[in-house]
C-alpha cells in the first residue's frame, strides 16, 4: 500500500474520456455509498515514469474527490502492471459494468485497436496480420475487427467460463461502424446515449447513413428519445428513421393549401415501410445466393425443393401484387376477390 493524495493519481493511460466520459449517475451512487459506509480502499494503481496511474476505479476516485477534495489522502494498492495488463484490467472492469452501453464498448474497441497497432508482436498472437482483414498504411498496421475481437475475448475469457466472453465479431464490427459514423459527423454521441442498447445505436447509425438525409444532433437526439420512449425493437429503427427522412425531405405545405388527409399520409408511410421490407427480402435472397456458392458442391435436395417452393410463392405474390397496382393506377375499387387473395398470402 502507498499513501497518496487524490490529486497525485493519474488515470489509466488507456482510458479515453472523450469516447467514454465519467458517468455522473455512477459517481453520485459511489458518493452515497462512501457517505454511508466509508471509502473501501480496493482500487489499484501502478508507478510508471515517476507518476501514479490508476488501473481501475475512476468513478470511485471522482466521488472521493468531490466529497473530500483533491488533497484527501488514502491508501492505494500498487501493482507492477505492464501496459498490456493495464489495458486488460480497464477493459475487464468496464465489461462488467457496460452491459449494452455504447460508450464503454466503443472505448474498449478503440483502445484495443490502438494498442495492437502499436504492438505488432502482440497483435500477431491474436490474429493473422497478413490476412485480408488487416491492412497496412505506410509503416502502420491497421488492425481489423477479427484480431480486435480475439484480443477482447482473451481479456474476458477467464471471468465466467460457463457464460463465456461477451465479446464477438458482430459487437466489434458494430462499434467500428459507429465510430466511423462519429468521425464522418453522421452520428451524434448524445443521440446514441438516449438509445436503449448498442444494437439500437448501430441500427440507428446505419439508418441515418442510408437515408442520405442530414439530421442535426438535436434532431437525432429527438429521434433517439422517441425510439426509447415508444420502446421500439431494434428491427423497427431503420423503418422509423426512413419515415422521418421522408418527412424531412418532403416539401413543406404552404399555409394556403389544404392540409393533406391524414389517411393519405398514413398510406404513404405504409408504402414506404412495405418497400423497406421488400428490400430486406431482396438482401436475404442475395445472402442465400452467396451461401449457395459456398456449399454448391453439397447435394441438398430438401434445400433446393424449399428454394423452388419459395420462388413459386414469390411468383404467386407478384401476380396478386400486379393486379393490385393496376387497380390503384386506374383508380379502380379493390374487388372482394383481390382482398381475399391478399388475406390468403402468407
């Protein structure tokens, strides 16, 4: 143990407060705990280059500073951690706390990426740096999502062998996409913090990008708040943003013009949502084609029969849809037969 003052303790060198700032609610909870039970001196640090660096416990240290000031002395346990161990400890602690909080996940991915790019020999232990997933720019190795995932999985591997690591390729890939959207000023961090999960955040980011509509940070925050308030599922986020983009791009009605019938607006929105769902089906068919290329040497009669059935069903849908569109184009009434045909489509 070493007796230190609060002001003498520097943060973990891997801690990125721009990506993952101090959470005020968490600091207040620690303040209440310290007032009720005293300060448990169970945080850990190291000595490096003449300074004391905190391994973990930044929220607890902030609570201590606010309660007793920066000259308050306490006992700090000192361990001779390496740079890699300091990174491991920070990610390990944050992984317990993060759940689906995007800030914490993004910080872990970001600092892991930077660390591995600066330590090529360590990076080699977690991935094939000559693979297509790793790119070299000048003398700098650009670490890809697979190597980052393997590294983060190793960090949290020993915590709960039954549960397994909470890190996977999809989570890391989503995080990299979010941070790219931040850098391109497509996505607002304040909006992301309003969303219920990091998967919602990624859907939100992709929807903003694909909509090709510029939403201000304030508008993004309003959209995110509405998504959370209405408890939308992550699958509903993209359609919701597309509708809002459609409304934003539509020309404003002049006050002298009659207000558009709400039923027509609802009908147009429904058409947009259906169009999106059809595009999702198209994407799935493309994925099916890609999968077939991977397994084309395997004879799967049942699978081929299922594809034939699916295509036959699509043909039936198209015939019904064509008659429906023709009726709309000619302003004809939808016949009872057409209506019943729609009800039978599954």
